[in-house]
C-alpha cells in the first residue's frame, strides 16, 4: 500500500477562478464554511509566494480547533501549486505531507487534481480520500457555483 492519495474533480469555473478560490484567504473563509449549518470558527492568512505560508485555523469552537500551515514550494498560477503542509487536530496529533494541486482547463470548467503524499498510514490516507478532500471539493464547488460570473 502507498501513502499517496490522488483525487480529481471537475469544477464549474475557469482555472483562474478555481486557483484564486483555493488560494485567496477571503474566498477560503467563505467556502470553508459554505455548507455548514453552524459555521464555527474560520481564520485564514495567506502569503502567496514561494516560501510564504498559508495558515488556517477552523473548528466548531475555540476548544475544538484544527490548524494547518502550508509552505508554498512552487506556484504556477493558475495551473499548479505545491506545498508542504503541517496539520494538527484538537488532540494535538500532527502530520506533515506534500500537496500538489493542478488546475487544468476543461471546456467551460476546470479539472482540479490533488496529489497528497507522506501520510503516516493507510487509515489516515483513506480518511483524507473519503472525507477531507471530497468535502473540500464540495465546498469549493458550492462557492464557485454561487460566485462565478458565468452562473
């Protein structure tokens, strides 16, 4: 078994719109909680440059927060983004992975592909494949559908 995970989703916007929604702090603050009945806490800061960082803190309340810090390793707007990601949960457990995201034009939409590597075990990888990334894609799609000028 590999500790890598690849997921692809077609999203209803241009590569530029998808890239910006994925990397802009103000847009992330919206889509992180767009599908939540009770949004909770979402705090995001982004310094979008090679060597810069994105820090996201989110959760239902101050006692149950998740934190992720991504360091930008490669940025090819609007086609590719590579980061080193260190995340932690409310229980204090941490994990560092590498995330490569590509944005490929597909007619009037974009195929977004995520390759995440370095999971500590297959169970964590499967959780990201079954819950984390499908949830992120659903939120991004809801945001893009609501905000795209072509809609």
